[in-house]
């Protein structure tokens, strides 16, 4: 008699193989599309250089707009290809798990069920991480397109105008260059903020607490909220993976408050205990029913819970509609 759990493994393995074939095909198609867009980008840049030398302002602007559009498509396609490659890597790892599970002897239905559940749970965790990463990439892509990318287009146009005005109206040309300098300084600060959000270098150099203080100050300036941060316990360096996990989780919680809570006051508390690190973020916003998170698409909070529990800690939400929210998580100081 064939064991039903063995059939479950084989069914899951066949589904994983099918998904792997589909992802591999999509990667090949995406690589072909990426090659075409790269060639198109090179051709537009060559045309842009020609237009800069002898074209009218309107023609130059159209050429720059075309170049920016292609560069944006190139950026998005590279992100899509990276996601597909990550998906393929995770599927290959899951396939190995299922191969091993299928090959292992099964004594009874009861003994194999936990292994099946563990494999599915691992895959669910992987999918959650991949989806959260993709959502973050899309957010940064939109911000880069609407902010620095658009500003760079304007810089080029302002420069062309200033160059043409230099001989006709030097005073107006000087004013244009002054405006250009102001815009460049603003955009430079935005780019620095993006870099800090992607990976703050001071997290590696100075550690968790100084980085969170810096991030909290920046968040306060950008959001206009009244934000405070309190640190208790002995300030010290933690294991790198703990510092990254705590920083990213705090960053996500503050971002959620800014986007959704309608709060005016935010309090962040970090307790660096000897055995346990505890983070508490509270606000005086509109609050929410924690039960809705079970069916929501808020991958950020689910990922914080997942990572905290994987490290042996916990995750708690205390909130109700109209009464603000307090979200806290804790992880062992040494795992």
C-alpha cells in the first residue's frame, strides 16, 4: 500500500518542478527583453548626444524624456529579473528539501506530517521575504523615478537653457545656474536619504543605537511628526544580523505610522537588556483592529513577527480603533 504522505511529497515536488520550469522560462524571456532595452538605451543615448550639439530646446527635451523612459524600463526590468532569479533560487532549495523528504523512509502517516508541515512553513516564509523585498524595490523605484530621475532631467534642461542664455542675457543665465545649484543640493540630499534607507553605512561602523538615533532624527524632519527615542540598558554592539533585523523592523514600524496612522506623536523605546532586546513603538494615531492584519497584505508586520519568532523572540500588537497603537517585539540578545 502506498503511503498517502509519500504521495503528498511527490505531488508537492511535481508542483515545485513545474514552477521551476516556468520561472526558468520567464528568466530567459526577461533576459532577452533586457538585452533589447539595453540596446535601445545605447541608441537613444547616441541620439541624445547628437541633439545636444545641434538640436532646438524642444527637441532636446523630447530626447531627454525618451532617454529617461528607457532608463526607467531598464531599471524595472533589472529588478524583475533579479526577483525571478531569487524565486528560482528559493524554488531550487525547496526542491532539494522535497527530494530529501521523498527519499527518506516513512514509518507512518503521523511521523511524516510534521516534516511536510515544516517544509511548507519554510516555503511560506521564503515567499513572504521575497514578496516583502519586491514591494520595497517597487517603492524605491517609484520614489527614484518621481524624485531624483525627474530632477536630473530638469538639471540637464536648465543647463542647456543657461548655456544658451550666457551670450544673450548673462544675468538671466546666472539666475538659472543659481536655481540649478539649489535643485542639485535638494536632490543630492534625497539620494543620500535613499542610500541610508537601503543600507546605512553607519550601521556597520557605529552600530544599532547611533544609527537609529540618526534615522529617527531624519524621520522626524521628513514626516513632521513629534518623534522621541529612549534607550535603556547598556549601549553596546550586537551581532550584525540582530542589528540589521532590529533596524529594519523599527524602520518599517515608523514608516507604517507615517503612511497610515494619522498620528502626531511617536515614541520609540529600546531596552538593551543582558538577555533580551526589546523594541516598543507607539503612536497617538487612529489605531486599528489587530485582527484585520490576518487577512491584510501588510507584509512588513508579518515579516517582523516571522523573524522575531524565528530568533526565539515574540511580537505583540496593542491597538484599537481611535486609540492609537503600540507595537513591540523582542529577540534574545544572543541567539
